[in-house]
């Protein structure tokens, strides 16, 4: 019988794992939305998306966070009128 390697993350490494994945998600989404939204707005949407997904399996958290944040950013772009970036976003929970 073949055993799979232990994919669990130690509690000490969990914080660093989340920090790295968070930065990667923000960077990818910023590249996609930088012409329509500010970095501040993108970071806030990613942060709130990650908070809403607390309790999800750690291995799935980066992908789930990015998908949810992407969907919310798309909706935010649809709500924005004009060409100027959104300086800061408040009440993003209305987008969920």
C-alpha cells in the first residue's frame, strides 16, 4: 500500500503560508484590475474574502480566496462609474 506524504501544515508555518498566499493573490488580482481599482481596494477585498472563508481546509484556502475575491472585484468594477480608481472601499460586505 502506498502512503501519501503528510500535507498538513504545522501551526508555526501556517501564518507564513497564509502571508505568502495572500501576497500572491493580491499580486495576481492587482495585475488584472490595476487599471480599474486601487491597490487598497484589491487588498481589502482579498482580506475580507479570506476572512469569510475561515474554517475552510488550509490547502484549499488560497484558491477559494482568489476565486471569491475575483468575483467580488468583478462586481465592484461593475458598480464603479467613471475611469478613476476607487481610492478606498468601505462596506464591501454589501458585495458578498
